[in-house]
């Protein structure tokens, strides 16, 4: 019965959001069937559509997992956005400094690298840099919560601003190619590039940037599931999230688990760099995130804080993000913001259902 409810309620939230969204579209003066057809029909109609949809889903899987791990420890990580920015810059920095990057500055080639490492060394180093940087940035609010009791929501929000401003400063004044009008770093070494899946799957068009980051994101879902539900450490983390006082009474240190949870959460958010920096842009581009850190909260909520749910919710959100482009192009009155409206309504319904479920369980427990 619990499994059925976990599956049914997100579906109810999605259907209710489409009903409300349909009324909104009618009020605007368009046909909801046409708008929703464009929204959903351009995500799986061809290999190209599927590839783009999974590409959009990849960073959402990482940030959804990030928020989910924090949720499981009773924490709300609003800082995945800052953590993924720090991770992305760290990966780009390693790719520049150890990738043999040569930059043409006013007609003269300059070597910006300390050394040129082979792919077998450089690629793991870039991935590790993203994981470590994101983990450190996530661990800071975890430590502050454990040590001083300061709320992680406030800390992570403030650290978002610091992270984005800090990496923007280093990009602008140290790693941007002089004369480049775009706020981005120099290109990382080719040894740090992750192969795109069209190199292995000939039916995928060459212009689809879906890379090996997607199967890696699926692998991380499996590893997070194993960690949380099949290991002693995961059990302790979830026990603190269920009842910190009871967990402490049973010999578990809640403060330690808070720091661990936020560090892992930050590391998972930092792995967005694998998709964006190593697999797609091959540099750090400022403002590259489409608010993935914040949408990760919605993904975790709709996915019911479970790795499998995170995968499904990420793909669903990616469908809306992909489809809203066509809604904007082929409907006279409805803009691409309809996708954002639907996503927001879904989260409102999920939150309401979650509150209703919690109150219902409390009432049953007191009877």
C-alpha cells in the first residue's frame, strides 16, 4: 500500500498540474491540446529528440540526487546551484592547468598550462576536482549546522551568491581569453573531454551533445541507492533524518551525519561539471546553469526522495524543458514559460500531498 501511494501521488500531482495549466492556456486564448501536444510530442519523436531530452535530464539527475541525500538526513540543501558552479570551475581549472591549453593572446600563443597530462590521468583528475570542490562547498554549511546550529537553508542560500561571484571573478580576471566578449574560461585540454554518445551510437545525430555523463548519472543513482539502503553508513544517515534524538540514543552521532550528508550532497551537485564542462562546452561558461540546482529540489520532491524516482522525475522535467521551446515557436499566444508554470504547479501539488500524507500518518498514529 505504501509503494502504491508513493507511485500514485506524484502522478496525481502531475495530472492536476496539467488540468490547471489547461485552464490557464484556455484563458490566454489557445488550445490546451495543441500546446500540450507540442510540449510532450517533441521529446521522444526521434532519436534526436530523445538525445536532447536525456541531455537535459543529466544535470537534473545529479542535482536531484544531491538534494535527495540531504533530505534523507533531514536537511534542505538550497545550495546545489552554488556547489555545481564551484565544481564546474574546478573541473575547468584542472583541465586548463594540466591539459596543455595554449591560448592566442593578441596574435601570440601563450601556454596557460603547468603540464600536459594524458587522458587516462587528466580526465579522472577533472572529475575528482568537481567532486571535491562541490563536496567542500556543501560541507561548509553542514559543518556550520553541526557545530553552531545555524540553519543550512540560510547558509546554502548565502553560499550560492558567494560561489557564483567568486568563480565569476576568477573567470573574468584570470582565465578568460583577453578580448573574448563572453564570460567564459579558455578551453580545457582535449584529453579532458568526455566522449559523446553519438560516437558509439550511430543513430544519434552529431549535433546532440549527450555524453557519457548520462550513463554515469544513472550509475550514481545506483551507487546512492546502495549507499543509503544497503550500508551501515547510509542507515545511520537515514536514521538521523527520521529522528535525530532517537538516532543519538542508539549511538549515532547526528552532527557527524549532518556533515557527511551535506558533503555528499555537494559532491553530487558538483558532478554537473561532468556533463557541462567535460562533455559539452569544454570550458567554464558563466551562467551556464538553467537553475539546475533549484530544480533539483523539485526533482527530489517529485521523485519521492528515491534514486529511481529521481531518474523518472528528471526525464519528465527534461521533457517539459525540451517541449517548451516548441510551444513558444508554434503557438500564437502561449510562451515557453508554460513549462515553468507546469513545473511550479506540480511542486505545489506535491508539497500539499506530502503535508496531507504526513498529517494523516500522525492522526493514525494517535488513534
